[in-house]
């Protein structure tokens, strides 16, 4: 189920700007513990959704959702927060360029952009979320 994580991390490692920290986190709470590192990208497993049921329940399509939290800091105008969002948007573009249509392995479909939570900004630290889904098939015994 989580086998796409390593290829996604490898793809990010190869395509992020120098100095970007990468984290693989089980939850958003775990990702927030590394909030002091910026610029950074946090890959978070965000759950599964059942897909098409085939073969009398023995074969099940599954959509797997990955959340990427892009973090960047810019305190040049911490009151408005806009410079931090601008900094995060540059890193967001690099993530989109790296992952849109990327096929993690032969068991998964290419990554597709999905609806993500709202961004947040706090005193010059911006969190810009992206969500991607991929599909796979599970076979019962």
C-alpha cells in the first residue's frame, strides 16, 4: 500500500532546489514537528479510498492519497505573510513539475493532482499543501 512513497521521495530528491529538506511523515502532526526546517517538503500518507470492486470482492481497486506540505520561510514582511507565500509558491512549482504524471512503479497509476487543504502562514512561515492520488489494485487470497 505504501510502496509508492520511496519512488516519490526519490523523484523529489532528484528535482528539488538545493538546500530543500525532504521528510517522509506518517501524519500531519509528525510533519509539524519539523516545522523549523525551511525550505522543506513533507510527504504524508493521507489515506485510501475504495475503488472498483471486481472478482466477487477478491480484487479491489484502491485510490491512495498523498499530501505534500511545502514549507518556506520569509520574514521580510511577516505581518502580511505574502513574501512567505511567494517563497513557498516557487517550491510548489518545483514539486508540481516533478510529480505531475509521475508513475511511482508498475503497480500504481501516474500521480494526479487532487484537492488539498488550504494553505496557512504564521509569522513568515508558510505551509502550502498539495495533494496527489494514485490508483492500484489489491488482490485477496
